[in-house]
């Protein structure tokens, strides 16, 4: 990522992805595709929706709980 001038607001630069950043995103997309191809057989799209929703709720509850906040902050900082 790099900062570039914002013609609409001089003190608030825009953020733009670099060529290296784009390569990283493309690599992560390829890895995601391989992972999904591995787990997809036997799982319906509805199963994946339920799983994603469940994981999102668990993450939100961890992030919202003062008890878990230090662990979450350490994990995010890594």
C-alpha cells in the first residue's frame, strides 16, 4: 500500500495498492481457491453460509468480551 495525494482533501491522502500488494492478494486468492476446492466436496453452499455466519458471531463475541480483549488485541497485532 502507498499513500497518494487526494485532490479532494490535501490533508487526507488516499491509499493505493502497490504492484507487490496486488501480487499478494492474487496469491491469497489462489490459496483460497485451493482450500475451497479441498473442503467443498460434500458441503453445500448453504452449509458454507451457515459456517461463515457461525464463525462471524464467534469472532464478534470474542472481540466484544472484555475478558478476551487482550488475547484478541495480541492476535490482531501479530
